[in-house]
């Protein structure tokens, strides 16, 4: 049996000198560190100005992250727009056809009617001799689709028209079209798709599918709709098969085949049915882009420092988003086109505005046309600048491709975009 005894008090310093005593239920003493009130590695509390400085640094880092993400998005979109512009310019070259050895009795309307069986024609340009008041025997035709130009060259070169044999080919600024066509076909996977023109207006997509499905299973048959007739088409369209062999057989058998009293014109497809821009470009609205940039920046910041918190409802963040939105809109929201050297002061009449509005409406919806007259300080002569405000940016790109370098009243036009913010500030000096 053990007996309990009350030991004499021992100071903390003498604990180290005590010998080890094995005693069940013996006394327990506090160690030498028991008198310390704080843990040795506790972080000190920050003062108010230090916490404020950290918050400012967090907001600045967030702003820089948003700017970086916005810049990356803008560069990516601008690169895509530039790529699409180059492709559209390439397709525009494929749309043009040179026609030579034209009889002097042939007029533009006769030429357009003869070539429209291959597809819709955008413009017919005949060169006229002012001395004889007759054309010079050649013309340039621009089709709406490159397949029409391809068929025209294939079937009209050497054909007799107006008592003479026509010479039809590519313009001189397009040396060889075959590599370009092969690149477009490969990029848009058009090996199984064919182009069909000369379709009778009373025939439907079901009628065409019924005829062409004899060569293989059809994925889709799409006839170009006619805006003037809600249920009608424009006489041409695209058919896509499941395999390339069916497409080749259809071209070989159905080209110049009579259907409904009209000759069909069939060739392999060169461009997407809806055009390059509409099938490859998806323009992100500025507000959505800013929101996405803000979220991306926040995620990046949280990965770097898990303790970073940022309220999207604060006044500072709201003003930051508005600032970023304005910045982003200026970068990609260019809807202003400027036409230089179109007319001089004497040629600036009341009909100019309506003429420009009508011409530019071919490339997209026009918001308004503004004509500015000023004195050029370099030459001390008057000049006229024509500003066209479109509804969207895509229309500006299409208008530049069509109008830049064209001639109007004997003057070569320069068409280029104009900064939206500068235009809205009524600064027309650039």
C-alpha cells in the first residue's frame, strides 16, 4: 500500500537538479516555459495604413490582370479579323473574271445576262473610249461566289458570243488560282460539297435532292433563299454528300444536264455557303468580354494568393469594369468608314449623300452618312471627306475591300476605318 506525502515546494530552477523519482500518482511540476504568455511565432497585427496599402495593391493587381486579359483577347480577335480579311480578299480575287474579244455591239446588260447562268453577278465593268463612245472590247465581271467565276472560265472561254470568240480567264493580278482553291477546300473541308447553278425557280430543295441522291447519300441540300420571295430561291445552291466520290460523280454527270428546261451548271464547291466571315468569326460582345476578363483575372489572382478577396459590387470595381468596357469598345468597336478623294468641292452636291448611302448599303446596314468639307493646309485647297457610320464592324471590313482603290467620277477612292472616339468628338482632321 502506497502512502501519500506532501513534498516540500521546489523552485523552477532546481527542477533541473532533481533526480528522477519513480513514484505512482506523484506530483506534477510546470516546466520553465510555462510562464510565457505568447507563442514565439505569432504574426504581429498590421496597422490601418498598412492594411490600406495592401488593399490598394490588390486592386492594382486586379486592374493589371484585367488589362492583360483584355489585351490578349483583343490581339486574338484582331488576328482573327485580319486572317478573315485576307481570306475574303482572296475569295474576292477568285470572284473576278476577265472577258476579252467582246463585240462592240455587246452591251453590259447583254454580257451580264449571258454570264448570270453560272451564278449571281455583283458588277460588270467595261472600259469605255471617250473619243469613240464605245467600249474597248474587254470587261471585268465580279461574281458573288467564286464557283460562278470558275464555271464561267471553264465554259465560256472560246465560246462564240456576238459574232466573236470570247477570251475568258483570271485577271492578271491572280497568277494561279489552283493552289488557292486547294487551300480553301482543305481548310473548310469542302471535298464532299458541290455547287449547282441554273436551277429553275419553281424547283424546291426536295426536288433537287431527289435528283442528286442518285449519286450517293446527301448530308444537306441548301438553295440560296431569295429575299424578295420568302419561299423562293435565287437559282443556285450547295449540296454535300457523305463522301467525295459521290460529289465527283455528280459533277461529271450533272454538269450541263437539262432540268426543268434549263441547263444545270455544276462544279466542286470552293467557299462555304455562308461566306468566310460568318462561319469562322464569333464576335464576343464587349460587356461579355470584360466580364470574362474580370473572372479570369480573379481566378489567376486567387491561384497566386488564396487569401485575396475582391467584391464585384464595390464602387471601385464597378468603375474599373466600366473603364475596361470603354477601352475594349474603342479597340474593336470601329464602325466608321472614311472615303477620301471621292469628290472635290465642286462635285459635292445634294445627291452625294444619298448616292454614298445607297452604295454602302450593299455591304451592310448604314446608320448615317456625314460629309465634311475643309481646307487642306498642305495644298491650301478644299477637300471633301465622306464618313459612313455602319451598324456593325463587319460591314466596315466588307466596304473597305470593295471600295478601296475603286474609281468614282474619274478619281481613285481611298477607303479606310476611322477612329470611333475621334469621330464622336467631331474631330475630322485625321
